[in-house]
C-alpha cells in the first residue's frame, strides 16, 4: 500500500501543468529530475520491477497494464543511445500522458503532454546548454491554441506566432539579427 505522501506527490506532478485557454506563454512547472528520480524509484519499489517504455509508445497510444489493470504512475528509462538519456513517462489509465527528457548532462531537454497520442497543453524544448528552443501551446489534442515561440541558438527570438483553435492568427519569423524575414497575418497591438 502506498503512503499518503506518495499519493499527494503524484497528484502534484499530475496537475503541475496549468492549462489556461490561451496563455501568454506556457505556464508549466516541470518537476525536477531529482523529484522524478525519487518518484520513479518509489514506483519501481512498489511494482518490484521497472516498467520499461519505448518512445514510439508515446504516439501510438499503446496501453500498459499491471496485474491486468491499466497502469497509473511514472516510469524511468535510461537510454544511452540518444542525447537525452534520462526519460520519464507518466501514465494514466495505461496510456502515456506526459514525457519529460533530460540531457545526459542533467539539463532539461523537453517536456510534452499528450492525449490520444497528440500534443496538448505546454510543449517545451531546451538546448543542451539550458537555453529555450521551442515553446508551444495546444488547446486541444493536436490543435495549437495560443502562443508559439522558437529561438535561435544565441537565445534570440526566431519565430513568434499566435493560434486560435488551430487557425493561425499571425506568425513572424526573425533572422539572427532580429530583422523580420517573413510575416503572415497581423500581430495585434
């Protein structure tokens, strides 16, 4: 039987990503790698083994079961064949709903949530030095709704866009010097 603090910690992690209708930016608390390691270790001890996950399961909707019941909880996968070697998956009713990867140097790589194999809520990526790379928001599974931004390697804005339930309202692309290279639609004042 799990201890009450474990249940509360799972609830905190499950609801740490606030899903507003159209946020100015992704308001999403990514749990620290230390927190995820502790949680995955607790789950492994409770399960008595490591429930392995393969990346392709995230988007194929493969269900995981444990004792013939859908699995709920976190798993950890160490993959030394890829740059982001520390991968954490959160399951709800046997389906992956969140994936958080860390580079082998301990820097956060990406944090994605999904529903039915499609992105939902915050989708954020960082470069290996910790600088932001991508930030997008999905208001429904696979449907962009809100701000999207990407950055050049020097941390200067490369693209900003705003979507309303899958329809592009505006998009502006910038070169490395900050000059506009293309624009679609009109950015509201």
